[in-house]
C-alpha cells in the first residue's frame, strides 16, 4: 500500500549545539513526578499545527522522500497529504480519533473504517495510534497509559534531564530540555516500542515546538524524518480538514480495525 512513498535515511542524532544549562546542586530537578508534571504542562502549551513539511523515509524495502501537507490538533485529529512534484495530492489521510479515511490516488479508491494503528499504517507504514501521531506532530513524546515516573538523572552535555518511566509494557526514557521542559528524545521499549528525536526547538503558542522530528522502529528497521518548512502552531483548526467524506465519484472500501475489507451487507432475504 502506498508504495509510492519512498524512503531516505536520516541520522537520528539531535542537531545543533548542546544547550549549556547550569546544573548547580541546589537547582537540579530531583523529583521525577514533578519533572513529568512540568513536561506535561509544556506539552499542553502546543495544541495544533498546520503547514508544509518534507518526509524522508528509510526502510529495508526502499528509500526516498515526499512533500507533505500536515494538519493536526489535540487530542487525535490528523490530516496528512502526500504531494507530487506539482503539489497535487497523491494520498490523503484523515483521522479524528474514532474513524479514519484514506484516499489512495494510485488505486483510485477511498478506504474508511476505525481509526486504529493498523489502518493509519496504510499511509505511514508504521502502526501508530491517532493520539500518538498527533502528539508526535506537535513535538511530544507519547507515554504509555499508566506509566509511572521512576527516576531522573542529569545529562550535563545535552543540557537535559533523563526521565525514566515504568509501565507494564516496558521502560521508557525521555530526555527533557532543562530550560524549556520539552522532550528532546524518547525511547519506548517492549512490544510496539519506538524511538523519537526532536530538534530545532522554536517558540510556539505558550511553549516551544521542534521543526525536526525523527521516528525509528527497531523491530522493522523503519526510520521516518519530518522537517517542517512553512508551518504555524496554534489557532483553531479548520474542521473541514478533518472531514471523512470521500472525493466525489471515488469508490469506498470499508475496512475493519485490522485493515481488512468488510464484505458488503447482504440485502434482507437474499
């Protein structure tokens, strides 16, 4: 599916010079619960994003890049369009947290069904929930539900704290910018685990947001890198961007939560 989305490798190291932040003993954050609360507060300061981006992708199946139009709003609304050289949509994904729609220009069909990781993977080729996708697009490191803060350490060179969380599915480490309380890097282990890196932080709404995002999935060898070019954070999202109506005249294929086509309902008495 969407084999026209090629892949290009991008280094996952954070870019730019390290932020030198003094970690005097009396100023160090030592309470992981408090650090998590401050990280959450900074996350909530960025509510939406809309603009243009470049997606670079690398996987064992191939490599390349594609232009994207991106719109996302908390908690789980997303709109992604892959564009050709002339800026025409080749594939359009819309998700509202409960339902998703995907126009596949290469096949001339519109897929529609539950907004699940399996269905979003038709576009992204990575199974991520709509809520996690929106958080990542806003520069946030999704946490496993019920994850508990365990410890906090200092990374002097990066000017960051290293927050360790524990959950039933496995540990997660988040590097948190010491000055802005925004995630710089995250690694979730266990089933479905993946890594994230955020860089080029700039002011956004009442917080800050990265303009470079990298996601990698060790189990599949997949790496996605998103570079925002012309983008704006904040403001009320356009509800029309999250409409699930198919384009006129395009056949609709209903799919289930696993992404499998749903047989058409048989007429009564047949």
